[in-house]
C-alpha cells in the first residue's frame, strides 16, 4: 500500500516536471515533424535514386535520375527556365505594386480603409479555381482583354495559344494578388515615426525624396521578408497554370511544380519526381541564400544601441 | 483661394486614381458574378458587356445540379467537413505547441523551435511525392485522411503567431496561478487559451480559408465524385460541362467563393491582423 502511494507520488512529480510537460505539449509538432517531414524527405532522397511506379518494387539506379534530368531532359531545363522567368517578372512587379499602393493608402480614414479592403480582395480569391476559370475566359481569343485591345485600336493577342504570350496571364494573376503584401507593407509604414517625415519636410524634401530616403530604408527588412516569402511561393506556383494553361502551349508554362506533379502522378515516375523535388528544394535554398547575401548591402536595421 | 483649389484638385485626382484602380482590381470578380446570369453567347462573344442582356437565373439551378448525379450540395458538405475538421485540429494543436515553445523550459526547446521555423520555409510540394507514398502504404488514398491528418500536428505559421501572442501575456499570471496550485496543464487551459482568443480566431479564419481553397490536395488524394470538394468539383465541372454552359460554371464559381466572401465581409480585421503581425515580426 505504501509502495503504491510512493509510485503514485513519483508519477505525479514526473508529469509536472518541465521536461515532461514541454514534450506533452510539443508532441503534436514533434510527431508530425519527424513522421511527415523528416521521414518523407529521407524517403524521397532514397526514391530519387530508384525507378519506382508505385505498383512494382523500386529498382535502385543510383544517380541515373539526376544524370538524366541534367543531361537528357529538355523538358526539365525548360521548366526551370519558365519558372525563373515567371518568378523574375511576377515577384518584383507584385512587390513594387504592393508598396506603391500601400504608400498611397497611408491616410487613416473611412474611405481609405474601404480602398484597402477592395485592393485586398483579389489576394483573397486569387488562388481559387473559380478565379482561374474567370482568368481563362478573360484572356480567351474573344475575351474581355482582347476586346479592350481592339477597342483602343490594337490587335488581338492569342494569349493562351501562343508560346510567347501565355506566361503573361499567369504573371498578371499573381501581380493582381498584391493585397497581402500590401497589408504587410501598410503595417510597416505605420511604424515609421512621423517625425522623420516632418524633419525632411522642413529640410525641403519632396514626397518622392522622402519615399526614397526615409520610407525605403525603414521598410527594407519588411521588403526582404516579403521578397523571400513571395519568391518561395513563386517557385511553387501550381493551381493557376494547371487550370489556365495546363502547362502549355508546347510547355511554355510548364512550371516546375506542375512538371513534378505530372511526372509523379500522371506518368507514375515517382523516383524521377522525387529527384526533381530535391533539385527544386536545393534551387530554392540557393536563391533564398543569394537574396539574403545580397540583402546585406541594402537592408537597413535600426541600430539597437541608440 | 488658389491654394485651396490646388488642394482640392489633388484630392480629386487622388480619389479618381485610387478609386479607379480599385474598380479595375475587382472588375474580374464582378464580371464573374454577373457572368453567372448571362447566356453562353453573351459570355463568349460580348465579353466587354458587364451587365447581362437577359437575366438567366436558371444558370444557378443548372450549375447546382452538378453532374454524375451529385449536386454541389454534396461538394459543399465535403468541403465544409474537410475545412472545419482541419481548422479545429490546427487551432488546438498549434496552441499546445506554441505554449510549450513559448512558456515551458524543457530540454530541446531551442532545437524544436528551430525545426519549427525551418518547416515554415519548406515548400510543401517538395514532400508531396513521398507523403503520397506514405499514405498509399497506409491504404488511405481516396479518403479524407491525407487532407486532414497533416493538421493535427500544428502548423508552423500559426504556432509562430501564437507564440508572439503568448509572449504578450504577463508571466505573473502564470506564476500567480501556479502558486494557487494550478498545474502547467491547468495554466494552459484556464489562462493561456482564453487570453490568446484573438490569435485563435485569426487561425480559424485563415486556416479555414486556405483549406477551403485547397485544390492540389483533393486533386492528388480524392477520386470518387461523392468525395469531391467544391474546388476540385468546380475544375471537373468546367472540364466536362463548362464548354457547353459557361453561365452555370460562373454561377458555381461564385457559389464556391461564398465562404471567402463572408470571411472578407465579417472577419476582414482578423485576416489583416494575422497577415501584418507575421510580416512585421518575421
């Protein structure tokens, strides 16, 4: 009886120890992280060196998938190229637009908050299948965009059927969703002390000048954050190209995420798709690293000792 | 007077520009909603007309009837089930993990925090293929398990946000409760959870909306029509009958966005707060 009580007391003291409580509460993340992130990543590293179609046993082929990808797969190189092209246009345009509109909407009154809501709406609905379907119609041969072009005396463009133009609707649907970046910028703008602008005004600075010399440097950490997050999600673009262009015409919008999906789930080349996932991960890591390195030269952190 | 006139002109120019741009921004959405009342001919040949020439209310009924004997009612129910269960799971588990990482001093806390931040930067598509293999081995492809299970492990984005919130709760509250005999578990349930309610609501709104919009998950894991979610059904609907009935397609596109519109109208503040907090402190 006494021994039982002792065991109970001991158990009680264990379950209230910090180390125990911590792991109880952190358990969901730890289990998920190990089981659904670390294990899949290691698995995909293994499968990337096999030929695997899900039904028969995987066959070990060493680095052949990687070699094939880099030396024998024109579609892979093309998908990298079009993804970069998309990111290089869509991300900077989106951020510039977001920043300018946020700057225009700094005033705080009712009508400005309505404007802000209106500008924010596209980023809320833009990722949906519904809007992608609308986009497809807007850019069709006799669609709204071409009607406008005809109306102002230009010629129709075969947006979705041309290798040159088909990436444009996809870039535009991304830029159109600048609202969430705008919200982040707007929050950052609020943090800049008004006295900076007043001082600049007394010194005779114009709005443009105070934007360049006050707003941009003060916002640079937030610009960096947005740039990194948008670049990462830019590399992952999927739904829009899947619905609007299906990667076409002739692979002109066959973004890497779409190509991985098709290799894995349509052609059942799970090994090859795993290898491509790893290359994509390395690519994103490299690009992020470069952005951080370059940012050392332009990101301005307020000195903490003052 | 000249000064006054100039000021007024600036004011007018500002509102014409900002307002005009705003209209341009929501034009595609308005065009979609009004398209739901048009006939094929007008949608295809007179795209520049915004208002319907005739109002075709039957588009909504035709669309709602869905296809293969399943109405959009079924797809709506499916989407609601997946979105609500994932969202509730995310809320609870993210709060738990945030509490551990923000308040409990346990061995390995720093390491797990670093891992958590790491997963925030990890693009989901990278592990999509092996995750599919795992679910395939478990024999749950075709069910909702792969769509909901990932959310019972907490989600880095929300964990991080809740940690920010928890660090704003005065530690004295925990200590006072501890002295009064409240355990660490009780502190979580009685002090932390009620006090981070705004962060929980933000999570509710954002996660629900992400899950509602999700297309890739259902595309990979769901095949039988009775299990389709709204976004996936809409894509299939457009592929099969959209060609013949654009009005119905736009009607169902509009229907698929109703929850998002409702969130926008009533919970906009939480979305905006959620976005701006992560951005600033990230």
